[in-house]
C-alpha cells in the first residue's frame, strides 16, 4: 500500500506541486506550479512551465539573471509558511511530541485543538494509513484551514484523519470506546479540564502529553494530574534550538534562535484500580492539596467551580496568556483563500 502523499514527494516537478525557491541570499519563496503562470520579484520573473518536468533539486535562472535553487519543501518548511489562523506547533516541538509520546504506526491518537494543522500532519505521518487520528477543534474556521493545509501538503485527504468541530469533553465519549485510545495530545488553554474524559478514553499505559505556553498553565496541569490519581508522576520540559553560522573559519552560534515556544508535560494512564506510589520528593512549603486545606471540601468545590480562571480570577484566554490572536477579518480572508467555495 502506497503511503498517503508519497507519490507527491518524489520524481520530477509536476503541475500542482509546491516548490520552494531559494535565492543566493537565502531568501525562500514557496510557489504552486501552475501552467502559464509566472513568479515575479522586483528583479525579474521565473516561468512555472520552465520548472514543470525538472528534477527536484534543480536550479533555474530568472529573466534578470538571478539563480534560484528549486526544491520540494519539507514538512518543517511547509508548516512555517502555510496559511495560519492560530499559532502553529513548531517542528522542534512536534518532533518531541511524536517521539516522547511514542506515537507509533497503527496507533489511535486523539488531538485537541487542531489550530492550523501543523501537529496533525506530524501525527498522521507517524500513525500511517493503519492508524487513526481524531482531532477536535472548537472553531470551525480553524478546522477548515487545518484541513485545507493538510490536503495541500499530502495532495489528498488523509484516510486516517477525522476532524470534529466541538468541545473535547462533550464529544470524546461518543467518538471512542473507553480504554481504546493509545495517545492523547492536548494543545489548549486549560487541559486540566479534560483529564476525566481523557482518563476514560486512554488504554492502560497510554500516554497523555500536553503542550502549554506558560508556566502558570504548566503548574496547574501538573497538580491536576497528580490530584486525579489515575496517572503516573508527570514530567515536563522545553526544547530550545540554536542554529550555527558556518562560513569558512567563522563557525559560531547564530545570533537568532528559536527560544521558548511552549512547555511539554507528559504522563501515563495507570491500570484501573491501581494506586500510584507515594511521591518520595516532598513538595515545597506552602503547597496544600485542595482536599487537605483548612476549609476542607468547601475549598475543593470552589477550585472546581473556578477551574477556568487563572490567578486572581483572570480568564484562561489566549489574550491573557500573551498569545497573538488573529482578527476576524484575517480569519475570513484566510478561509476564503484556502477553502474552495461550495459548488451550487
């Protein structure tokens, strides 16, 4: 069985292929090959017809004499340049998620939320045609953009992918049988609100991995995992990627780097009825579990009722966490640009 999209990843350039053109200064431009069209810059143009039929890794010279290197974009290149409404999961984090969550061929993976589809494509690559990725997204416009981005990259709709518009807590119990999900990936503002349905869906030994942007979210989800009682002790980390300048003897770190993008925290589902071993490391002074607080059950109830609120009652929203939010105008423009109109 041919892997989805593999036929578009090799061989000569064809009509409809995405091609990445790199000029002598390292500037990259991504085009979709269309017969009769031209790629223009302020210094000449390149005819698409001159690229169609050329082998991957060719060079082409524009009308002003500027030479471009033509290559099919890698997945890491594509996700950084594709249309987006929500911030994408960077390739460095997607690679960590696939590896540290041990996403394997044939696995059943639940993802929430989809955003612009960057992580979804890495998950689909990992599970293959025999696996299953169920993605949940609250916003229909984000889901439309993600589906269009994945279709443009793979060249067709991936058979292992199902995208549902709705809330994970409400939708997941009706979408999967209890104990049948191998991996769960949560990229959302308040993942601690989903732990109950995630625990029911995960098979014993299954992995839950969360991607969060701030230390406040990281702390809250870690404590929620511990308090829930059906997960192993969580582990958290972040990855920083720094490129190197390679020019003769001037071999040194680049001045710019991909610094903090988000935190990853992972845990595993315990078998039913299993009590996790007691933590040997004492928490810091001032840590008081809700059920042991001096106010007893009343405090626990208060925390449950305000689980969507941050410190001092602030809402857990994208704006409150410092994320850049696309305007409604931009979203409408993106959807029009990537989603074909419905035939009458």
